[in-house]
C-alpha cells in the first residue's frame, strides 16, 4: 500500500531536549516536505526536499533541521525544542510528474513541548 | 498561486449531494484547481484536481466554470465519513523556486454531514 508514515505519532517532551520525527514514503517520490499546523494559522511549510541531498527552507524553518540521505526518508530534527514548536506536524511526498501537485500526507505527529 | 475564497462551513444530509463552492477569480491560465480534505487532524487527503475541464473520479466531481473564476466540488452521495475540512487550492503546474511543491492551504470549508 502506498503510504507516508511518521513516527512517533504523539510526543511530549521538555524544552531543549533534542528530538527527531521520522518520515518515510514507499512511493519512490522525489519531493518531500514538512508542514506544521496550528489553530488559526493553517498548514505552513517548514522545509522541503526536491531529491536526495537537496533540501531548502519553507516558510517557517526557524528551529528545525532536516536531512535527506535516502529518497524514502526525510526526518525532521528539533535540536533544542521550545514551547512555540508545540504543534501538529505533517510530512508529505509528491508525485514526481511536474505538471500537477498530487501530494500524499502522513498521519501526523502531535508534539507538545513543555 | 491565486487567492481562494470558500464558505466557512456547510451542512449536508447523509445520502445527499454535497456541493462545495470555491472562488478563485484571479486564477491564471496555468494554474490548476486542487481539492484536498482533512478529517479531524488526520493528514490532508488529495481528492481531485482540474485545469479547464470538469473532472470526475471515484471520490468526487469537480466542476470548473468556463471563465475558471470559480469551481464546485461535488460529493455525490455524502456519508458521515465525509465530515471534514475541505480545501480548495490553486497552483501553477510548473511553479519553480520556493513555490515548487508547496501547497498553500487556506481556512477551508468545514463540511458537516448529518444523519
């Protein structure tokens, strides 16, 4: 089954404790991205990757890092989480045909930073 | 990407057709219209997209006006499981740079399907 998986699905942590949220897709998609969703602000893109070893900032990259060492994986790293990073996070991957934007989203990771 | 305007909320009776409108009066010629939905904090789900012609798939139909300034998503027989936030998004097919791949989600329409 074609899917995007994220782990963990729920995480409660404390300020400053480094964490990684993993994202994996089994569709051989080149493009992957991370969004965060906050009440009243909708979904905002954090980082994206157009292919292995090619990453770039989205609209709200501060406080986050990413890496893309393999096509299927795109982890989101919070080196020193802060309470304002409490949010619902979604990973997405994109069908590679450049003409349209059919994207597949993971189930989400709900992060709480105390 | 053109700005889209959708009603904040709509209701629909189970088994009836749900017609969700979207206004995108500033859409440019190379922009597609996409519809996604999000069921209660799950990941957004792609529904359908179109450029000029009406489109239909197993989930829904998309009707785009001839001037392309508005569109309607039709769920032909709504079920309780169709209760969700529906997002109408426009995006150029060949957007480059930082727009490549980024979907700009607005506030969407909260569709409530009731028994």
